[in-house]
């Protein structure tokens, strides 16, 4: 961990906080000390949440990603930690991320999406782009990158990017028929 504090659910804001609906501001790179501390807090939160030994009593809800706004900082920063198809851990610490290209094909998670900042989860399919090309500053590589993501990693990236734009996952759910399948969507 980067800090001495054990991550806590008290760090999080929820959908009742109007900041969650605001657009986050770009940050300078390399990060200054205070922005770096925000990123370290995001990394510690997700990594701790996924550690079965440290979080064995479910102190915090397991997470695959978190955006700075979720801990009440309007900064275009987020962190993702997921396993790929080969069960290898992939970590992304993005600063000022964006999507520069996307497929027409859509994808959605079979069980729908959830969010650390949503107290009462909403059920339904969240259609997202199956394949995206992204760019942003990668904190771990210490440089601007372009990368193609598809499937689950692309969905997680779009979920976190939505946070930076003041959008929550349930904004994408069809309120009249949340579980309506679409033949053109790949369900993961």
C-alpha cells in the first residue's frame, strides 16, 4: 500500500452527492504531490478490496475500478485492476483518459453493472462499445499511451470514464425494459 490508512467505505461519496454528476477537470502531468496522493488512494482502495487476506471480513466492497470523483476529487484520474482471460492481473492508472475510436459493435455484462457510489444498485443491461481505442497518460509507464481494449476491459474503462463525465451506469439502462436483450449486443 502507498499509505498507512486502511481503505474505508467512508472515503466514498454516493449518488446523492451532486459532485458525482459534475465533469472532472484535467490534471497536469507528471502529477503533482497532491494529485499523486489521490491516485495512490485509488490504487490502495481497489488493491485492498481485492486482497482476500486483507479484506477477508469485507471491510470494503470488492472493486475493479474507481475514479477520483468517487472519493470527491473532481480530477480526470482513475484506476482499474482486472484479470484478463489468462487470469493475469492488468493494472491501469489513467490520467486525462479519452476514447479516440470505437467499434459499432456493442457489449454488456450478463449480470449488469454495479458501482461503489450507488447505494441501491439498479438492475439492467448497460450497452457499451465492445472495442475502443483509448489514449491517456499512464502513471505506471510515465508516458502518454494509446491502447486498444475490447470486451470486459473496454466495459470497465467506459464505466470509469463515465464517472469523469458525471454519468452513472444506470443512466444507460432502459427504464421500461432493463433486461431486454438486443441481438446486436455481445453479452459477456
